[in-house]
C-alpha cells in the first residue's frame, strides 16, 4: 500500500472491530474496493514469492501450509465484494 493513511480510512484494510469480526458493511463504500484489491493482490504476490524463493528445503510447513495462509486479505476483500454485489449492488 502506498499510503498508510489509506488503510486508516479503508474498512476493508482494517481489523474488523465488530461482533464475531464480521465485515462492517455500513462503513464500506464502493471506492474502498480498488485500493483494497490492489493491496490484497500485492500482498498475495509477495506471499507467493516468499514461498517460491524460500532457500530452505521444501517441506509441508514451508510449502503447503504457507500456501494455505497466503492470500488471506485477498480472500477477505473478494468475499465482501461478492457478498455486496449479490445482495446490494450498485452501478459503481
């Protein structure tokens, strides 16, 4: 992310302080998605690169487990996006 203030105002990039850590749908605006997806794709690319470039001998933990952990932000942002598109879409 280029500007740390972006994450301070983007609820998709913050920890969710809601019951059961559910998405704060009332705070999410269409303009939050592009920066959140950009950050999520960048994070995922770095996570995959870290797996690929790990100099240690591949094993279950540093390959499979690391792959399973990679992309959590991308999964979270895309899940909220598709939930809103299917339930409460708009032209933006």
